[in-house]
C-alpha cells in the first residue's frame, strides 16, 4: 500500500490517504515541537510520496502550526487544491475574550477567519469541532457550520473527541434539517485505547461517518521504546503519562514480540493494526522529524497475519462501559430464548419452579 492508495471518507465523496499527516508538533512554541524548517521538510516528504491529507488546529502551537502549513502552501503554487486540509476550532487563543473560542456562531466564524488567514487559503476541506461545551446549543453549532458550507468556506463537517450521544444528537439534527452532515469523527484509538469501540465508533458507523484515529502509538508507548524487559529513560518516567501499567505492559510486550517475529518495528505493527480496523478511514500520524515520518510510513508495507492480528485483538480486548457487554450477550436473544410453552431455552435456562420464565 502507498499514500496514494486513497480511501473514501465515510459516506462522502472525499478521498484521502490512508495516513493523514498531523501537525501538532509543528512549531517550536511547545517543548517537543519542530522548527519551521524541519516541519516543511516533513510536509514535502509526505506530499511528494502521494499524501494528500493534512490535519491541524487553531490551538496547535498557538496557531503556529497553521501558519507553517500556510507558508509552505504559498511556496508551492497550485498545490493547495490538490490537498485535503482539515483544521479544528474550539480552543480560545484570545485571552479575556469570552467569544474567542467555543462552538457558538460568533466564536466559530471568528476562529475560521483566523485559521484561513494563517493557512493562506479561502477554504478548508474539513472543519472539525475539537470538543464540546454543554452550554453551546448544538443546533446553533450545526446551523453555523451548514452556513459556512453554503458560503464555500468549508467543504465538510467533522467532530473530534465528542461523546457518542452528542455526535448522534448533531447527526440526527443535521439530517432532519437538511444541513451538512457530520462526515468524519476523530478519536483516540490504539491497541492501548479501544474503549471508543463501546459507543463512539458504532455511532459513527451507523451515520456513515469516517473514523480518523489520533495517537495510534499512544504517545510513543507502542513505538518499541517501552517494554517490561527494556530500560526506560528517566526523561520518559517523568512525562505527564508516567510509566505504563502492568495491563499496558502486557499489550506492549505482545506488540514487541510480534514485531520481532515479523522482522519490523513495534510502531509498524501498532500502526498496521489500527489501519486494518474495519471502521478506520485514515489514521493521523505525527512526525517531528523526517526520520520519524519515514519510520511511520514504512508501516504501509506491513500486513498482519491472521494469527498476529488475533493475538493483538485478544491481548488488548477492552473493558467497555455499560451496556456494551449486555448488548453483546443479548444479541443471541433475536434467534432464541424462552417461550411460554417451554419449548425453547436457548439463552436463559428455566429457573426451578418457573419453567416458562417470560
């Protein structure tokens, strides 16, 4: 597989690369950020390999990430329309301005104009709601986004990190009103974070939205640096996430073991697993350096064997919130169960003294 093996984003006609280049590390405003020169090298390598999907946000490095992308696009005339550029809104970059962020009409419009200026373009392909505030009416948000689609300033609507019920509310409202639908959903998803399988992913599938996972390496925990038998640098021990738990180490060790068997890196195995999940359209990969980008792109050549995928599925099986486990168990009730004449007890065996149990 290659970056120009384009896939369709959900039920839309938008086609994107199987890996989307994330830009959260573009800009030295954050401790682990890359310089503008390094970031432009990463952009050039990704695009020259056939990649067409970029993901950024107004909040990334305080707007610098968007500016780096915009400066790069200006240096390559004619490139912008060949790319799918998504940016996010919600974060407030204007201290003291109560309408500088959020998901209200004034805030959305203001944030988009700022992002367009930094990106040096007159439209974005996917405009993502980055989170939600329960005090923002969802009908105001969706109507505003529909107006921006009609105005040609955005092409598609996306939602990032929203609970399933809020995404569903937005999707039902948009469908009922004939507004622009939610085309894609961003969520954290990896071998170490699969709880979205409980509600968010099924909701997205039900409404035909594409899934775009972020942090597929769980902030580097699945990169091969970690392992129960591997020394971890002190600098990693003091990071915000801290050391992996024993449960996480079981998954990490399994990834490392399978990587050794396949003769590839742990990161390649972890990325191949995410890319191969049924609902996933395009996976966001981050790269601070050109070397990191090349290492991540190498996973496009990795195809997990049936045995390897089964082992990874089993070792990382998540504990989902109610009612996921009940729903899975109750699925069999559609095809069998107790009846008043006592002729079938496929699901619930009769209790003593209560042979019919209905």
